[in-house]
């Protein structure tokens, strides 16, 4: 990612869904005026979902997702379909392509999209090759109560109608709330405590820190940054206590002890629990920590897929805190990236990272999955605040 690019997780995700050889890839190429996707007459040309970040006039930064056909067959086909389901969970606006009047497959996928509240645009594709396009459109309208667009990637018929329809269907809550705007006012002083240890990438700050600094500057705040071992010096350099201190969750206890009474306290992970997920669900889920025992089972989910580091917060520090309280017999499983169990019923608690690499739709789908299965879910920062006894001091 360059310095001028919008992070992928902050882009509007537009997913194309349909059967094999329904024209999804051709449609994507026609919409973007680029040869982004490989096209052929052979069904199943697209295997794994293809993600393409673009800037589109009228929409802004977005992420197009060209998926494999959901009617794929065989063992490999099942794997491709599972990847398409993962893409569905990330989709903010869905384009559903219809090419025939057998709606068995479409019924299931349309139901899944509607269940997660994703706006759907129905499209009759390849109209240049179909004699019954109008009849098929009438059937789609009657079955799903939506008027499909009739398009042809080859002749470009109807292509210009798609982007305005996407703009009209962008969810009202797509624009995530400001990371920090609810806690500050113009002119407020804010101290950021950011340990530059082995986990900090060389020569740069991690994404949540960068995004938080930018949001603070957008809200006309005065920002001071410090490492954890220089917090005393940073506080002494200020003419008055900072309005707010934002810290790395790993040093919550230290910063809590040194925090001036007049200053508010939170962490990057707690802020991202609100920004990317459901902070109320995470705070409520953290209460389940009190009910854990040495026989409990906990799932820790990390969005990043980086190689494990010594003193890693998800793989080392949180497990250490948990086992210190509940004993070494506590069972802890770790998953990363898009790996996330479909069945969570065997767990007593799910602890998720701040998810700066996921879009909000995908994080909320995981929260919803846990809630539907009756499993409490929380996040890293909320967990550390709870385990160190300062959750009631943290603002979010």
C-alpha cells in the first residue's frame, strides 16, 4: 500500500455473484474499462475470488470482488464455493447475475445476502446472446421483487446504468463512524503512547496508529506521541494534562497508573472495536471472562497473517494473562486471516483482534455468527482492560 492509497478495509466492497460462465468477469472488465479479470468461454475460469481496488467517480475508493461460480462442482469446486462465501461476508453491495430460469442456486445466495442486510442489484447478463432476456427479467422481478438491469458486456448495453444503481444502494451506515471524533473537540490535546518494540514494523507505524493520528488531525486536535518509557517526559512537557490518552493495549496497566486524573483513557484496539465492529457486544462479551475456568476453551482470532513474533499480543500476551488467572489447563486455539470456524459452539469465548485489515461488514458478520451461536465475543483491547481491572476506566 502506498502513502496515497486508501486501505483496502476502508473501501466499499462490491461483489459479483452468479453461476459459472454467467459473465461476471466480462461485466467487471466492462464496468471498469480495464482487463482486470481473465475471461474465457470455459466455465470455472475464475477460481479464487479476484480483489481489485479502484477509484470510481461517484463512488470513491472501492474494492471489486470477482467470485467463482456458485454452481461449481467436485472437491475443488466446493473449495471455490467456500471462498465465494467468504467474499459474500465482506460484500457491501452485491451484483447478482442471472442467465437462466433455474433459480435454485440463486435462491440460497440471495437469502444469505438478505440475511446479512446486503443491498442486491439483479442483473440479466449477456443479453446480446439471449432471446428471452425480457421474459427472464420478468421472472426475476416476480420472484425477488426487484427490477433487474439488462446488460451486455460485449455491446455495453446497460453498462452505464450499473454504477448509478450501486451509488443508490450504498448502505447508509457504510461510512464507518469516525475513529475518535466522538471523544474529542477542536483544540483538545491528545497523547498517544506507542511502544516501538519488536512487533512494531521497521521504519513506519502500524495502520491503526496512522489512521488514528489522521483522524485526530482532521478533528483539529493537538497530538503528542511517545513511547511507553517516555510517558513521564511527555506528560511533563505539556502545560496541562491531555484531554485524552490513547495507548497500545499492551501497556494499559502502566499508562493507567501514570494517567493524570483529569485525562480520559482508551486504546487503539478499543477504538477499533467501535470503528470496525460492535463495541457494546465486545464489552458485554468481556464479562464472560469472569465465568471462565481451567476447563474452558477460548478462541483467539487474528486478522493479520504475519509470522508469529516473540511477545505477540494474540499468541503470547493475552494467553499468558488468561492462564495466569485460570491456570495452564485453559484451552486456547488460535486462527488468523480468513480462517474462522463455522461452528463456535465448542468455545466459551471468542477474542478478536482490532481487525484493521478487515472491512466492517466482515467483522460484524463474525460478531453476528458468534451471537447466533450464543458464544460471547470480545476484542484484544477490551480483554486486556478487563483482565487488568481497568475496563471501567476506559472510554469508548
